C-alpha cells in the first residue's frame, strides 16, 4: 500500500475487526524486522500511542497485531509510528504476504550467489599471491592483486550486503540499534581498513575476509528465512483451503458466482460434488458425504443431510448441497483455527521475554566491548591495524543472533508440531504451563466421551436391520436418531410420518416399520432386557413388521481414551475426573479408564473449589473440559484444554483446543510441551556457552573476522536445528 498524500486518510475498514467492547484490531504486515530488538522497538513504540490496548509482533510471520479503543487511535497513526522506526507496514493480505515472502527468499538467494562467486575469485587471487615464495612477490605485484581484490569485493559488498546495510540504516534513522548495526560496522571497517592498507602499500588486506563474512552471514540469513517459511507452511496451507468465491442464490432459480466478501449470514449458497465448501453454515437441502478431516481429524467421510453443520475448508464428495450461511468472509471455524495458530506463535513465554531483554541489552554492550578491545590493544602496544581487526572480530562474533533465536524458534516449531497433532494453542505461554502440569482433571461428558451418543449394542443387529433403521432415522428429528444414522451410514431417507413425542412410521415393501419410544413400537419387554444390560443408556426401539429391536444409545468413551490415560500416567501425572453427571455414569467411566479419583454431581463452583484446593497443595492442574459449566474451572486451572466441539465461551477460557474424536492430543500437549521447554533451556545454555567461549577468544586475538562470521552463523544454525527437534519424530504420535 503506497503512502497516502498529506492530509489524505486511507480506508482500512475492510481490514479492521470489531472485537466488541469498543475495541478494534488490525493485522499489519511489517517489512524489515530481523531480530528481537526490532520486534521490541515496534511493540514499544506502537504500544505508547494513545488509545492502543496492545501491540504484539510475530517475528516469524513478520506481522503486527494491534488493538485499540475505537475513536482513540487510527490505523494511519499506527502505520506512521512503524514507519518512523524505519519499517514499512501495510494491512496483511494472505496472498500478498506469500508473494512478498517468496520475493525476499529469491532476493537473498541472489545475494548469496553473488557473494559466493566473488568470495571464490578473491580466494583464488589470494592463493595466487601467496602460493609461491613470499620473498619472490614484489610490492607492485602484491598491490596489483590487492586492487583486483578490491575491484571485486567493493561492488560485491555494496550489492550483497544490502540486507544488513538497509536494516542497520533503518535502525539508526530511528535512533535504534539492532543486530545488523555491529555487523554492518564490522564489514565497513574491514573494507575501509583494507583500502587504506592497499593505498599505503601495506602487506595485508582483508577483502577476502570481508566478502566471506558477507557470504556466511547471508547463509545464516537465508536459512533463517527458510525456517520461517517452513514453520508458516501450516498456516499457509490453511489459508489455501479457504475459497475466494461461492455460488450464491440471487433468486429462487438463479445461482451466481460471487466473492466471499459479498456473502452475508442468511444467504443461500450451492455446493456441488467435488467442490470445497467456502462458508460455515447449515444444510437446508441435499445429502452428501463430506471430507472433514481438517475439523475432526478423521479420514473417513461423514454422511450429512438436512440441518447438519458444515464448515469452510471441508470438501463435498458426492452430493449437491444448498447451505444457509452462518459465517462467510470472516468468523469461520477455519479462520478461528488460523487465528489460534498465529496467536500461539505471537504470544511470548517467560523464556522468550528473557531472551528479548538480553538481546536488547546486547547491542550496546557489543559496541562497548569492541571499542574497549581496540583501545586496550593499542595501549598494549599493538599496531592500530591489528587492534582494529581484533575489534572487528569482536563486533561480529558477539552478535546475539543465537540468543534471539533460542526460544522463539522452539516456540514456533512446537506450535506447528502440536497443530499437526490436532492441538491449537490459544496462548504461547501455554507451552510452559503444559510442561509444568503434574495433575490432569477431566470433565466426563463430551471430553472423555464423544460429543455425540453412540449405539452401545450395535453388534446385536444384522446389517440389513441396521441399514433400514438408519434410513428411517434420517426422517426423525430426535437427537438419539442421529446415533442410528451414524452407526448405519444411511444416506437415503424413507418417506415417513413423524408423531411428535413418540417416533416416526413408514411403509417399506408393504410392511409397516416404526422407530421411536419402546411403547410406540410395542417393545416394552425387549426394552426391559436391554435396560438390564445397559442401565445408563437411553432406549430407542425399531419395529419391522413383527420383529422388534431395541437400541441402547449412550455416550461412548473416545476411542483412544484408555491409551491416553495410561500415557499420561506414564509421564507421572495424577488423573482425576470432576463431572456434573450422575455418580453411576461417572463411576463406570472411571472404572473403564482405570482412574481411581473421581467426583460426580459437581457444580461449577464445586469444580473451582477443588481445583483451588489442588493448587494450594502445590499441584499444577491441567483442566480438560468442554461444557459451559467448565469455563470457570478452565480459567481457574494452571493450564486448560478444550475439544473443538466445546461451546464458544469454554474455548475462550481454554489455553488450547484440540480437534477430532481422539483424546491423544491431551497427551501430545503435555509431552511435546515438556520437550519444547527442555529445548528452550538447552538453546539458552548453548547461546550463553557460545558467547562464554567465543568472546574471550576474540578479545584475546585468537580469531579472525572470517572465523567470527563462521562461529556466529554456526551458532544460529545449531540453535535452529536444535529447535527443530521440538517437532518430535516424523509420523510419530506424541
């Protein structure tokens, strides 16, 4: 977005989100941020603007999320404040951001190629000069080769050094100091001293070291860019799932393809087989199968029909659907998932804040150390040229890139790894708190059990009876009928008559069939027998002519609940169930799962009191729940997790949500967070160890600028590679 003319306001209404309570927010792409110091400067400057509630930078995605009180601040003021720091900001648009990222990666690759080519040629010149007997080399020959090296090195540095020079210039114009300032200073001093030495017919010039320095710095910068691109790939894939257009009913008989922005809640859209659904909405006509693995994590297609909810990003497989829109351009589940993923990488933990503060203090300390080193060696009697080389080495080797990457890199990789295991973090600090948890408290209904009831005795029915009952169940509005539909996989309903409060009846191949209450179907005796086997189940009967069947419908445990509980116990966590359900139902679930501590018939206040009591005894509680009554308990716990089926208020109170029918994301959240915390500590120790070894060696004169560049880039690469271990083994579970 180009700058507006003086006095000309720009219209940002398309990009601004209303968050309620008089607060608005805007997401801006910010070009040029390279380090924790840049990030802190932007947040600090924007956060000081009148009316701004919060300003959070995601260094990985190069984005600024700013929230302000409506009427107290404007987007123009925010963008102007960012521009004053030397960065360019504009409203974030997914496709535009992807293009910018690809351009930056190509740009760095070009610079890297030029620097590599120049470095090889200068090294060849150096070898040519010094490969023979040094006494045979005349001063004129040496000067000639030095000037040839200068002819290659100076244009190369001017071109390939641009990423560092531009960043340093922006920082200095804004009266800031970032990590690229000492790097730029080191390069310019090395080149400048080499030119002076060549003019004065000196024996040594350092054009090769300066260009090699740029080359190795660019290698580190390119690897950093590639890592950022990789960690953003998940969010990019999500964005790609969202269609840009939809087929909208503009009249009863006409359908027209329109942009998503032109679709509002209540509109009707048409989705044909093979098309990706572009809105969240309710099916008003049609039946189909949906690939909703993005939402549920299940690869099996789901049969859906009238009144079923469908979500943007899912794929319509077999039938034509007419959908009434609930959310379209914004507010879809896909948007919420993407927002959670972005938020997870933007929020910063205690370790991140510690690393940020250290990196901010580092830049002035680096310059002071280099200056003191130069003065100290000159006072010790060393020639100023040699003292300057040592000072340049100190400038380069002490760049806090590794420290700046130590924790954010782990956080980004861990958030992506958790997403691949169906966990979406709501707060970045949740990683630490998941790792600290030593007690897991589960709600039962909808958390340990599946949100939809299941048929407990489905194995008692032949496939023909179950299929016919499923077709009749499709004609029923009763919630229990959905369990029969799911178990049978029925897709074609029968024409039936519903008798309110009793059930549905139809005629099939000349005989009457009924589905509903046992009394409606004349199945009281059969129902009594089934009730003895399944005392906690709800009963629904099916009569096919003279044959009677009774379905026991009840909440079923999540398919991997037993294995997940065992895995949590193996990690040393204590497990409890706190439920508002009946004591018999809670006791049965606890017995099946091997959980010894459980309480039933609990109110929200009871749950909070129990969690607070655990906290007072020194326990760190992870609360997992999904109901509206769980929201206070989730907020009271040390860390909390909700299934994606949870009501909106509950998800807002939770630190993370998980997708799908499986419970294993709870185990993944704990195990991967523990791994991430360990890697954060390792990275901080590696960064400190690197500086503890490298800085004294540089000050003592045992390193050259080239070695410093290698060491500095190598430390960043090591920290980044160590961070990648946070994703766990490919294809593995938690």
